[in-house]
C-alpha cells in the first residue's frame, strides 16, 4: 500500500478519512488517532477481507514446481 498523501510506503490506515499514511505523514496527522490502525504484514489475496490477517512467520515458502512433482 502507498501513502495517500505522498506515495511512500504506507504504515497506517486512517479509517475516518479512508486513506493510507506513511510514517512521515502520520507524524503530521492532526485527526483522531483512535481512528488510525497500524498496518500488519499480510501476504494473501484475502488481505483485508472478512478480517483475515496473517504474519510473515505463517507464510509458506513458494515452491514453483510442486504440481509437476519437480522441485528445483
């Protein structure tokens, strides 16, 4: 996700204004901080859907040739 203000990598989501914020833009944020959520690492096509959250430690390694039975 990218910051809605400057395009840098976002670290926060502002639920009140429905926008993403990077660390620098968050420092200048003057709104309701209770509406801010720190973004977690998620590597899933279901990211953000139905409350799904994951962590990098739960991620399986990508194995490109699993279906063919060849591991390279």
